C-alpha cells in the first residue's frame, strides 16, 4: 500500500492521523496516554474468555441490520494515469447482492492514486461487511485490564457451541492436567491457556495426547504446560468446533468495579481473501443442529387445469417428511401423512375456498416447520362459439365474451398435439389475430381463466386454419414470367427482320420452324452449338 498526498489545509491532528491510518486499514486508538494505530489484519489472540471468567457466564451477541450490510462499493481516488483526476472504482459482490439486496457505499480512498489499491480497499469493505457481522459484549473482573481496543481475543462460549470449550484448571501434575469439566472431542485437539511472564502476555497451545477413559476431565498433554497455574482459564481447540475470534472495540469500567468489553467479529482469513484472492473456508463454531425450514409455499395452475402445490425446504440436518392437510370451505378435503415429495397435484377441484397446510417433521416425528396457503377456486366456463379463419398472413380467432374478470388463454401449435402447444396470448377481448405468415397451418386451443383459476379447454382436438399465398411473391413471379415471354417474342420477330445474328436456344435442333431467323443454335438436347443455313445443321466449327 502506497500513500501519495499533499496536505494543503489545516485540520485537527486526530482527523489527519485517522485518514493516514485508513491507508493501511488501521484504526486509531487513544488509551489516555498514547495514540496507537492498530491494523486490521490477522494476529494471535491475547487472551481467552469463557463462561468461567465472564460475569454470570453471559455473552450478549448483536448482529448488524440489513441496511448496514453493503453489497457494492464506489471508491473515489485520484487516478495517476489520468492526471490525478477523481475517478470512481466500482466493486460489487453478486452473491451478496442476491442474498442481501443492492446496497451501495460511497467512500474516498485517502492518498490513493492506484486503481488496484482502490479496488482492494473496496474489496476490504465488502469482505468486512460479509464476514464480520456480529458484535459481542460481556462483563469481566480485573481480567478486563488485560485487553486494549484493537486486541484480538478468543471466545469459548459453550452455550453457543453446544459443547464444552473452556473452563478453569483444577490441578496440574506434570503433563497431566485436571479440568473443571469433562470434554468430548474427536481428532487432533489442543488446550490453550494464558501466560504472562518476562516475554509478555500470550496464549500458549499444548496438544492433548490422551483423555482418561474413566474421567474425561483428566487430560495428558504432549509436553509439560510451562506457566500454567491452578485456576487459570483454558480453552479447547478441535477440528469439529472452533472457538471464535473478536477484535476489541472498547473497554469500559463499570460502577461496581467490573469491566465491560465490546468486540467485533474478526475473520483471520480476510486479509488473504482481499490481497491474494484466497477462497473463504468457513469453520464450524457450533454443534447446534440447523433444522430444515419450509419456504416458498405456492399454488399454481398446470397446463391440464389442475392446481399444483409446491414448496421448498432449507438445508439442515436429517431427513424431512411432510404432513399435508387440505381444507375446502372449512372442512377437511384431503389429508396425507409422511410424504417425501415437496409438491402435490390437486385435480378436479370444485369451486370454493381452499386452505393448504404443510407440516415438516423429522425422522422422530417432531414438527420442524409449518406453512399455510389459501386460495380460491372459481373456475370460469368453457369457451363457446369459437371460430378460426385464415387470411393472407394471419389467422383470426373469435369466441363469445364472458365478463371483464375473465381472460382467455390461446395456445397454438404447428401440429395437432396439445402437449406441443405454446401459449401465444392471454387477452380479455373476444377476438385475436395471430400473424404467422403466408402458407402456414396452425392448430389452436382456448380456455378461460380468472386469476389462478383455469377453466376447461374448448376441445382436446385443435381448431385448424391456414393462411393464403403470399400475394407479393406470386405477383413478382407472374411478372417475371410475362416479361420473359414478351422478350422472347420480340427477339423472335425482330431479329430476322433486322438481320441480326444471335444464338438461339432450342429444345430440338431438327425443328425448322423454331430455327427461322437464326444461324447459330444451341441445342438443349445434347448441349452443343450448331450452324443453321435453313436446310441443314452443322456442328459449330465444322
């Protein structure tokens, strides 16, 4: 990252320093005695917080509102390739736009003259908006003095993770450590604890080599835990469930002597995603099961006039079965249990008020989600007195008018097969002209509709009509033939009179009448040229 700037006006020092810090994605922190710039990049956590060292064991989480999730960024910078004129670099995330909607943020890249740097700045804003949406707050005792704004902390919240991820150390015997709660993990696992010595404050990790089968709170480490003391806090790291990282935004002393900490979700992979184009790999932070939920329950008519009920289900754990209940005018019309398909076809429905209820259940029969959709069946009548007639290039259809609330669907095909037909129009009038061009044959099917309600077809066999010839093309062909005949007649008469020689094309060379007035003939029968003197023919050149 490069900063190119001229300071041409006087401003307060904090604003200038904050702008300069934004060049390398940093925030300015004042701790009462000194000013520090902390860069937004991956760093090791300085300490861990669990239910064991948080007051009442409570972590409060808040998520950003939808309007604060930016899906596109317009970055203004001074383009060095265009005489340092103001230029806008547009950066957008299509996947975020699809999920959250279009929400653009306009920013100025301070001291930026490179398009690439401006683009990375915009990408950083988008990835921050996508990956860091949670704010956490909690209260602690004097351990709150261990952190400063900008520090990375580790949160081991067993309520959120649905597994024990932290606590306190009860006893230490060489490499064997007794924890305050049993742990259950699979795969490679590590224990972390805080050390504060001459080398500074840091988190130390030790690999767990063994867990006692009878007492799972008794663990053996691969090496002696130097610096670990009784009643120190510990955090567990496993490949199945990960602790969470947050960046401290503020530390406030409460009236009772406790300290309130507010921190923002921190994604260690963000820097590599922005600068190196790395692909984000999410880590599991909880073992709570995500239950499938019903979405997008809808009712639509089919080509055959039936009503198709369909729905979607979100991804989640386990298999899902559906209970389907259909009411007609408040009375049970249909009930199906343990259906696996996510759609239902309702045929031959009579007029009335209908209500469809879909209940999703897991393999144990427990209800996961429920959706209700109501619809009305008010089927229009069958079309009457339908007629079709072909014109020069169009086919006109007409039928009896029903009312202003009833529309008419017109389907057409080049073959007498309803399955191959396509809807060409949906009109409220009682006449329609379909322009198909000359010498065309079409088959038609008509039915009335009212909203989602669809009536019966006029008939299953298509009504056919065909258009006439292309008048312009026929006239052009006739004109061409007439012109050719006139030209040939003029030449046949005028050429002998003017004693002009011209090659005559004949069907047969031995027809004297046809050869009159011509000395050179082209015989179509054998494809050769001949000289004709009125009595005999000779090959051309003989």
